[in-house]
């Protein structure tokens, strides 16, 4: 289930996960599944995409073994918007609201006042507050807040 705009988690039984990963009927021992499929896939995603994935293993209610796993996906680019304390970074927010493209794309934001729509300085002032108060409201396709920040260089 989507937790918010930038985080998603999904529960799988081991059989569902094997089916999704196209390894059904293979890796009878959980340790091999973990080593060769789960950890390999997670490391590959974490190193090569804008997502960070973590796994939580779900134990069987009785006895040894595992019944499933929970994968949590987190969009890394949101990290550029937050400071060390997890709060939205003022510098990142200022960079976003200073973007001419951001002004063009979100001049019709429903929380923006008439003055905010008509005056650049009022727009910037109001948008700083709106981003802090309701960052999830910036959800136009391909126009998420982090898209107005400088691109990540690898």
C-alpha cells in the first residue's frame, strides 16, 4: 500500500514473492532465497535507482522459518528535500519556489490566494508555507516537488 507520495510497502507470502521474481519451484532453502534473490535484488535497486528498498522478514507464528516478507520502497529524491532532522529543508524549498517552471506549473494550486496567483513575491511566500504544510498536494504527473531541484549526479 502507498503510505504517502514517496513511500510504498507491500507484503508477500514466500510463494507470492517467488512467483513475482519468477523463481517458483527454486530455492527450497530460505537462506538461499534470501542470499541469491532477495538481497541481490534489493542491493541492485538501492545502487541503481532513485529508490531505496528495505525488507522485513515475517516469521511463522509457531516454530522456525519465515512465512513472508514486507518490502518498503522509499523515493530517494525526497532525501534532497529534508534536513538531518527529517524536516523539509528551507534551502531546498527556496530552490523549488524560485524555479520559473514551478511557478508556471503550480500557479493554479488550490491553496494559493488571488495575490499569490498575481504577484511573484506573494507566490513565493505562500508556496513556502504550502510546501511545509501540505507537500502531498504537489502531485501533478511528472511535476513532483523534487523534479524542480537540480538533478542528481552519479
